[in-house]
C-alpha cells in the first residue's frame, strides 16, 4: 500500500474533522454544522453528555466484562451502537435501561450485543443467524417454527454460555459501584463502554492487561468484523 503524504495543514484538517465527527456523531443528520451551529451544539450538548454518560458492556452478572461496547459495535438489529439512543437529558430510572435503535423502520427496543465467530455473528440453536430473527423483543425466527427466540449454544471466552450473558447499560455511579473503570470524562458521542487502551481487548484478555482506567486513551475510528481500528492524536492509527 502506498503511503499518502499529507502536509501539516491537511493533517490538521483531518484531525479537526475527526474531532468534529467524534463529538457530533450523527446528530448533524449528514449535513455538516456551520461553525456557529457547531459551537452552539457543543455549548448545549457537552455538559449534559459528560454528566449523563452511559457505559455499555457485555458479560455475566457478577462477573467480568467480556466485551466493552464502542460506537461502531453492532447490535442484534445489525445497526451500530452509535445509531441507538445513547444519551438522555435526564437518564431514565428504570433498570435494565433499554437503548432503542433510532434507525427508521427498525423495531429494536434495546441495544443487545451478539458475539461474532470469524466473519459471522454466532448462530441460534435453530441454526439461523441473528439477522434471520426479528429485531423486536422476543427475537423470534423468521425462517423456522421450532425457535422460541434467539438463543445460542455458543460458549464465551470467559467459559460461560451465551445465555447467561447480558448487555448492561449503567451510569458512571453504577459502574463505579461495581468497581469497574470509568476512564476520564470525554466529550465524544456514543462512547459506550470504552474507557482506555485495554477496552480494545476482550474482557478475558484485559484481566491480564490489568485495566486501571488510566491507560493511554485511544479514540475509536471504526470497527470491522474482527478488528477495531483506533485513531489517536496527530492522525496515527493503530489496529489490534
Ligand atoms: Zn436497529
Ligand atoms: Zn439495536
Ligand atoms: Zn430459525
Ligand atoms: Zn432461532
Ligand atoms: Zn463471557
């Protein structure tokens, strides 16, 4: 692959754009804010976002976090975390806290992580993929009558079966009460459970990496099926 040489102003423009995207997410509806609109957005949204941040993880209740959800992590409904409602002016008090999908026509009422094996998400006991099931509550199969709702025989890297796992949405206080890292406050949209470098690794690996929440902070750029690509300051990217 050829290296592309960018001069400094071009690199700064790339950094500015990435910063804009991380902050605004999809809230501009696909049309870039004017500088005035951007300032107004930051003034209105950022204080609430920092105060109300929600952390999203996947694991067995009482156990470790097997996966920390980032902005690009796919839901059962096939849409990404950032396409769900990830922030509120006032965080609802009911638990579990459900984050519905905002994509028009999608009936997903709660962000739900499904592990992947290679290039595909894990299959249901009925042998069909998550996308063959309804994204609405109950996740009934559209391809067979023997399925009573998506349920996979998959065993997670933590050694426990998938059905014991749940996608957990929690506030900063709730996460701290579980003794889990919350990272530093960031202005970025839909950060989910990402709090530091070791968020890139699956939970059973972070045990070895000893996540303290004070690690080098990396910004998620995009995530493919098996790899996460991250962007950190000055426009370098790394991948795991
Ligand atoms: Zn959806
Ligand atoms: Zn969804
Ligand atoms: Zn089926
Ligand atoms: Zn099924
Ligand atoms: Zn697990």
